[in-house]
C-alpha cells in the first residue's frame, strides 16, 4: 500500500452527503468575507505590529507587512482555485489528499492543527493583555496573580472556553456574534488611522529602514534565523534582513484567509463566494495593516514602542488616555473574533481528518440539532485553553507561522500538479499564470520559513515527529482510503 494513495475528488464531494458527517450550508459571500476579516484583523494590529517593529524592522515594518501580503496573496489564489473547485471541509488537508497523496495530506492536516490551535492560544494571550488593561482603565482591575503575566492566565482560559461553547452551538450563530465584533473592530482600526495621523512625527519615521546591527554576541545561537545560520551570514536585526525577519513574524497576522477555505462545505454557493471571501478579506486587511504600521511608528519612536499593547500605549504616550481606553475595548472585541474563527477552523480540519478515519471517526460526528462537530469543538476548546493559560506570552507565534508556511507551500505546488492530472475537472476560478505563480508562491513561503529561528525549526521537527508517529501507529492502518485499497470496498463512517 502506497503512502501516496489518493482520495478522488468525486469521493471527497460524495462524503459531504453522509448524514452523520453533514454540515449545514448556511454561509454567504458576506459571511465568508467577514469571517476572513474577523480572523485577519486582530493579532497583527493589536499585538504583533509593535513587537516586530521594535525587535526587527523599525518603521520598515510596513514593508514587512507588504512582503508577507504578497506571499499570502499568491497563496490565496491557489486556495481560491482549490476551495471553489472542491468545496469540502478541511482546506489544504483536503486539497492535498486528492492532489499529492495521503502522507502529504496528513502532514498538512497536522501543520494546520499547529497553525490554528496555537494561533488561537497566542491570540487569546494577546486578548488577555488588552482585557486586563481595559479593566484597569475603567476602574475594575484584574488580580495580577491570575492575570496575563502570571503562571496561570485565567482571563485567556475563560475566553477560550466561552467561545468554544458558542462554536459548538452553531456556525451561523458564531458568525452573527462575529459580525458585530468585526464592525466594532473595524471602527476602532479606522479611528486609530485617522486620529493617529495628527500625532505623526517625521523624525520617528527616519530612518525608515534602520541600518542592520549585529546581535549582542554576533554568533549563531538557537534564536538565529535558519537562513543566516546555513549561509554564514552574521546574525543581525534591522536592515534588509530585519525586514525579511519581520515579514516572517508578522506573517502570523495574515493566516485568517486560509481559514475561510476550511468552511467551504458550509457555503451556499462555494464556486462563486469562496474566491470572493478569500481574496477580498486579504486585500482589505493588507491596506489597513500598512496604514496602522505607518501611524504607530510615526507616533512613537520604534525603540520606545510598547511590545504587548502597542496601539493603546502609543496614544497614552501622546496624552490621549481616553483614546487608549477605546482602543483597548476595540482590541478586546477584535481579538475575540480571531480566537473564535481559529478554533472553528481547527475543528473543521480535524473533522475532515476524522471523516477519513486518519483520527478516530467517532469524534467527528456532527450534533443532530446544532449541525457542528461538537465533540471536536469541545476538545479543541479545552486544549487551546490549557495552552493559552499555561504558556508564557510571546513563545508561540513563530510555531504558528512555520506550520502555516509549510501548508501554503504544499498547496501552491499542488495546483499545477492537479491541473496536469485532472484537467477535466470544472474550475470556476483559475490561478492566473500557472505554473509560474503557484511555484513562485511556494518559493517565497520556503524563503520565509528559512528566516524563522533555529529554535522554531527544532520545535517544528518535534511536532512533526509526533505527527508521523500518530499517522503510522493509527492513521495509516485505519485510513478509509487504505481500507478501500485493501478490500475494494468503501467503509462507512
């Protein structure tokens, strides 16, 4: 039996009609676009912007966002073609199953779980910082012993558990809450841009790209980017290499568009609406990110930016504490939507894997009333709550990025392969410039991966080793496609 055994496109679509694994088709183009904006706008603006500018790129962090957006834009075209052609839950996992084979599907599915679950944990931690700040500003406060800087971040855990309950009740109900919070978030972001323009100082933006400086030791350490270590480049921050390192970090801010693809099976008109939702949400968010970067680095010298609550503290520093309170409230609303969306995405990926029996099939069954994979959603909520509550803030972002970039790379490569192997499949959206554009997307993703630290690569290797162990001990033997291959008969769920 081959590790490259594939699941046909026809079988992938047929699986969506199984009663015990059937999701309700309730999402419109507006729902999908809001879904994408809800998860993209959040971590990048409210938490990562200041941290990346201060540590890597200075005011040039705006260019880092542009570089990351170009990479994501190319990958988004690939996702749009796949998700509109085969509207099935699972996103890149499902796409790779019928284009690259089972082992690659498992790798991507495992990477997506890393991306989405850790991403939810990271953003929940960022939410807790802003929530504690907001409670302090309105005079309520939150005990430091169970706050964001404590050993047990109770605020983050409470958020995750409440949102897991909401996601269990239903996708449409979740998106109604999401729509309200996204509206609040966009208002605050536009307010930041417009109000911040009046406090920009040209001196803070000069030099726009600070000259590169060596790290403290100048030697290769576990925090050195892999690219610099491999090619003997002296470890440094800022300068051109700082822009690239900044892009590798803020890439985390764009991961939302691929989450839209995980809901393909729940879209009313996926062939038309999924490309619009994916590309539209990415384009809107890129413009907002760049404007916010210019505002924040223009208001505060990059060396003085507050790493955890950059926007709120920027307005506090110019004597506008009332604005800071408004921004904190917007961040609380905004980051809530990100956590919710990422957990829904993780549940849909694991749902697709359970339907293929690569993980136990029983955990993926949908609730008779809610129409959601309730067991998976609850389990993911508990896992995310534990990671968010017990992991130090600032330790997880790069792990999210490397899992995402690995998935983007394989999806981009799969586009020209599927064009060659299944030219007969109708495609409502086609990536322009095939195969150059998909391969360029893959090359950029690989380059950004190489600019993540040795420490991140080491952790990623451990995560993948665990994944391969699970696959060969369970998934390979229980695989639904493998059963058909052995017996010539399909297996029921």
